[in-house]
C-alpha cells in the first residue's frame, strides 16, 4: 500500500526549498548551512512519513486477518464458504483465460482466430479476488523496488 507519489512530492519540496534559499540568502556559507538544515529536516520528516505508512499498512493487514478469522468462526456455512469459493472461481477463470490466450494462436488463421496474447491487465483483474484472498494487496511494492 505504498504511496508512490509521496516521495516525488517531498523531492520537489526539497528542490524548491533549496532554490528559494539560494535565491534569498546572499551569503554562500549561510545558504549552504540553511540548505543542509532544511534537507536534514525534510529527511527526518520523510522517515516519519514512512513509519506512519508502515503502521497504517500493518493495521490494515491486522483488520483483514480479524475479518477472515471472524468469518471462519461463524456458524453460517454459506458465509464461511463464500470467500474460498470466489477465490477458486477466480483461479479457474484466470487459468482458462491464460490457457486460451496461449492455445488460440495455434489454431489456424482460416478459423478467423488471430494471434491473441495475454493482456496482463485483464489477467490481474481476473486473478485479483484469488490474490486478495491469499493476502496479496498490491504489486506497487515490487514495481517501485520496495521490499
């Protein structure tokens, strides 16, 4: 659940702040000192933002796990079985989509079937209920190089 644009906003603020300090302060030593203090303060704020982001993500995960556990302890079998059923159906339709995308190019052109390829956006939309059931909330961490 990383907020990818937050880092860019902070970088922009630091860059604009440094430009303003260089423009307004005529003494170069004082300007360097103020620039360093400003960058240090923004780095500390960035670290606190990341800490808040991690704690929010952890509380979301804990809430999701409590919801899943509450569903498992219910006596209503329909409610208890619905999430796993949706996840299974999601995997089935995702597998059918992937196999059909791989096997249809083998079909002759005379049948009117072109060479379809897997559209990854459609694939992930079909697989998202199953991935959510397994606890995968997003791929932005891996996309942005996070852990």
